[in-house]
């Protein structure tokens, strides 16, 4: 199958720390918006993992992307 884009059960991306783990992070489930949201999600996630602050001129990801919403 070609052209399918993984999505979550509620059609919102999952970006952040996996519930119950201290060292497992995900950035998935963007669905058809992955080409637009994926690179920015990766940038935000890289800042989280490196424990660095996001630049003040960048918009944070919505809390609704937290993987814990399914946990």
C-alpha cells in the first residue's frame, strides 16, 4: 500500500514522552498533515529530549498532542 499516513484514534498527532517511560519519546500519528506538522514536531521533540527551552518566537505544540491522553 502506498500513500497511507498513520493517524491516531482521535486524528491528532502524538508528540511527547510515552506514559510510564522516562526515556521513550514519540512523534507519530500526524495523518495527512504529517508533511506539514512532522518537521516541526521533530524540532519541538528535540528540544524536549535535550532539555532545552524552545525559542520564544516559536509556537508550542498544543497540549492535545500529548501521548498521555490515551494512557
